[in-house]
């Protein structure tokens, strides 16, 4: 309850403070009031925080439902009502103070603008009186120099008046805002605004009246300015024609042509422009009979007449040069493509195996086809485009065509070198393919030989009898046929190796020479080793066969001896004559 009472006191104090912010008439006081108001509101925001805290605690106490709940509800209701009153008061007061500031600014701006308009009206009136005096003094020959100076001042004044239009519009907007808010001084605001607009309109009307008096000076000024600009333009074109620059390339020539035709510039002189200046000069001569203007116009027309023909001729030369530059650009493109192919042709071959070198060979064949296409394009270009232009423009742009001919000669030279290098590269690749094929053939032979030596020619036998031993010998004889067939491969390795050595002796490729020599020697060594091992195994298998035969004979002999031994050790001597006689016959047979 104590907190509620304290907050209510603070709210009342805030209301009292706001009431001290009375309406003011000056911008300074209105600004101060608005600043004070914002300071009061910042202080009151802390009271609002306390108010929220008290309301939250009060709401919790009401939920408990004790004997003070009804009083608390009543206090919370009063507190909420006071909050709404203060919020409304803040909104209304802020709106009121903002309008006070706008009104004070409006009054100040109107006062300053009226004072400024009055000054400019006096200045314009003084200028108008000065013009009238000049006309009275000398009605035959007008002081153009003086009027031009006045025109410059007048233009400065006109610019100043134009720059103040935004301020007049701002004053109008402020008056509309205040009137829409039903300001207490709405009638006066409307009156002040209308009066200001009327004075500003009168100022512009006075300005136009004076401007009409300076119209001749303005025309002379425009004439002189145009004459000066055109003379500068003529000198620029004469220098351009005299220099006779046809451009270094297509883009440069194109820019020169655009410059000649004033493309992309504000200053463009043509028949329409010259006609306009002539009309202006005739108007001035009719008014003042100014000989100086007539002389300048005659000189301008004469220069334009002479220059127009020169410009036309120079334009035609540039257009012709543009065609030649277009051809040169085509030649440069061909030259660049030749250079690209040259860099690919001279690139080192770093292939490590047969597949890689074959891939490089295929790419090189594609490059050779591209080079052939470039040659055909170049030939067609020379026979058609260049010869046509040479026949038409040969005498007009001999210097440029000489440059083109130099480019053609250089391209022909580069193509000749490229074809030579391409041919050498093809031969080199063929030799490399042949070399890698040789190495591939040798590796396969070496792999087969090592497998033969370590697997099929080892001294081992799985035979258990004479029949199996004979089968092993038969298989070994078949292996001999395989060895004989591989002798052809060995001979091929030898012949191809010697042929490669003969081809490589002029290439200074010592590494491959040593490798090939080593391969030939090793293939011979492997062949001899296989033949030797085959013979060793053949002898071994024959020995195994003889061993099995010996074992079979031994077993047979042993069985026979065993049977005979049993006969001899038999102690049966016969029990009768017939039995003895039978034993004697067996003994004789034994």
C-alpha cells in the first residue's frame, strides 16, 4: 500500500511538471520545452517500472484471497487508471509540443522568406531600372558587354531563387500539417502561407520580366558560346585529320571513328547545329545590325563547308582501315592459334609406359589435324578476303596493307616451322611408341621366363611310378615346344632392339640405348637359362623314370627271390617215390 501511495504521488508530480511546459512562440523556447519533456519522460519511465512491479505483486496477493484482496484490487484499478491518464497526457503533450515547435519554425521561416523575397524584389527592381536607363541613353547600339554581365548576375539570382523553392515547399508542408491538426492559429497560418506564395510568385514574375530585357544579351551569349565551342571542335577535327591516324588495331580504329562522329560526347556538330546557329545569328543581325556577328558567321560557315568534305573523306579512310584491321585481327587470331599449337607440339613427352605414349600420340594426331585446318583456313583467307581488299584498297591504305602482308609472311614462316616441328614430333612419337612396345614385349617375355624358371622348370616330380614319370616326361617335351616358340619372341626382341639402337644412335638418348642393350642381353641370358634348366629337368625326369623302373625291377626280383627262397627252405623230401620224383622235377625246373 505504501508503494502504491508513493507511485501515485510521483504520477501527480509528473503531471504538475508537464503543466509547467507552457506554449512558446520562438523556435529556441519550443526546442527547450521539447527537450525538457523528453527528460521528464525518461524520469517517469523509472516510475512505470516500479508501477509494473507493484502491479505484479498486487496480482499475486489477490490470488491468495486474504482479507485485503478487495482493497488491493481497488488500488490496482486506481493505479492502472492513473497509468492510462499519464500515458495519454504524455502523448497529448508530445503532440502539442511538437506542433509548437513546427509552428515556431513556420513563423520564423515565413518571416525570413518574406525578408529574403523583399531583398530580391529590390535587387530585381534595381536591375530593371538599370536596363530602362540603358535603353533611354542609346537606342541605336545596345551595350552588349554590359548586358552580358547583367545576364550573368541575373542567372546567379535565378539559381538562388530556384534553390529556395524547396524552402517554400517545406513551409507549405508545415502549414498543411498545422491546419490539419486544427491549430489554434490555423486561419493566420493559412493567411501567412498564401501571402508568402503570392510574394514568391510575384518575385518569379518580376524575374521573367527582367529576363526578357536581357533576351538579346542571352542570344548573343549563346551565339558567342556556340561559336567558341564549334571553333574548338573544328580545330580538334582538323588536327585529327591532319594527323591521319588509322589506328593501331581494330578497337583503336573503331574508337577513332567514334571520336570523329562524336559518339558518346555532349558536343556534336552537324547540319542541324549549324542551321540553328545561322538562324540565331540572323535574328541578332536583324535586331542590331551587328557586323561582328555577320563576320563570325561567314567565317564559321566557310570553315564548316571545307571541314565537312574533309571529315567525309577521313571517315571513309577510317572505314576502309577498319576493314583492314578486321583482317589483321583475323590474322592475329590465326597467329595466336599457331602459337598455341606450337607450345603443344614442343611440349616434352614424359610418358612412362605404352598406354601413356599412345595417348600422347593420339593427342598429337588431333593437333596435326587442327594445324591442317588452320592452314586451310589461312589459305582460304588469303585467296578470298585479303586479295579482295588488296585489290580494292591497295592504293588507299598501302601502309596498313604492308603491315598485313608482314603478318601474312610471319604466319607462313611460323606455319612452315610448325609443320616441320610437327613432323619431327610425329617421328619422335613413333620412335617412342616403338621403344615402349619393345619394352612392353620384353617385360612380357621376362615375366613369362621368370615364371617358367621359378615354376615349371624347377627340379621336382610328383610321379609315383613309371607311367606317371613317362607322363611327366611327355609334358616336359611339350614344354620344349613352348620354349621353341618363345625363341621366336626372343629373336624378335633381339632384332627390334638392334633396329631401335640403330635409330636411337643419332638421338643422344643414352638412357634408352642402355636399357635396350640391357634388355637384349637379358633376353639372351633368359633363353639360355631356360634351355639349360629344361635340359637339367629333362635329365632329372629321365633319372626319375629310370629310378621307378629300377624300383619296379627290384620289387619284382625281390618277390621272385622270396618265392624261390620259400621253395629252397621247404623241408618236404617226399613220402614216396612218386612224391620224390615230383620234387626232383620241380628242382630241375627251378
